[in-house]
C-alpha cells in the first residue's frame, strides 16, 4: 500500500472509529480465547473422566482376580491340611479379632480349626516378603487374643498365593509357615525343606 493509498483509506477515520474497531477486535479475541479455554476444559474433563474409569476398571480387574484366587484357596485348603495331618472341623473366612471396645485388632483371611490347632492363613494374589512379615505380626495378635480367652490351642501360620517367588517361599518357610501354591485349577502345599517343622505359637 502506497502512502497515497493509506491516506485515502484513512479518510473519514476518527479516533472514536479507530478505538471502536480496536475494542471490537479485542472483544472478538477475548471471545475466541474464552471458547478455546472452554474447549480445553471440556477436553481436560473428558480425559480425567476416562482416566478415572480406566483406573476403576483396572482396579476392578485386580479385585476380580484376587477374589478368584481367594475362592480357589478357600475351596481347597481344608482338604490339603486334612491330608497332612490336621483334620479340619471348621473353616471361616475373614475372621476379625477385636477388643472389648469393639475395635478390630486384626483380620485373618482364612482360619482353619480343629480341637487342637488353629491355622491362620494369609492369601495374596502376589505374595511378598512384606506380607509374610505382616502375617507374623498378625499371628502374634491372634495368639494374645486366644490366650486372653483361655484358648490354649496351638496356632500355626500359612501363606497362600497365586504367585509366590522362590525367595519369598523360602523366607516364609524359614519363619515356620506352611506355603500354599496355586497349581493350575488346584492348590498344593509346597514341599518343605529337610528338617522343616511348622512353627507353633
């Protein structure tokens, strides 16, 4: 655009007209920015919602697998312990031990019992050393609970899992626990090392 053309285009323009045009342009820009932000916010909300649903589904899948593993052990364990010399007269799931104030002190996934023994079993999809240590503490609590009530039965511990690494298996047996493994659609008590004797609390 030449100086003459610019001068011609500027004819009739006043400060007010230029200011109005600038304000209209600014308003259009603000509206455009607002629309863009709204679209981004909607997109962000959709992403958050999708991530929440995905997380819930993954968690649900994990819980479902955990329930299947637990059901498998619960259906088989009483037979397995009977076979190795602990005739089972009662089996209870998710047994809570509490105090007189109705406060839960601990919970055992599976309690297998007869007149002489009680076997506290911890079941995990993936057994880890930390879960074995947690179970040691749990059994100490159960032992105190039984003693306070004059229950002199021998208390034995066991851990069971869908996946138990060799190092965890050996560690659990070293603590005196029976280790129960998943084998296909059944379960079995792991072979114990020579000289193994289950710890009695």
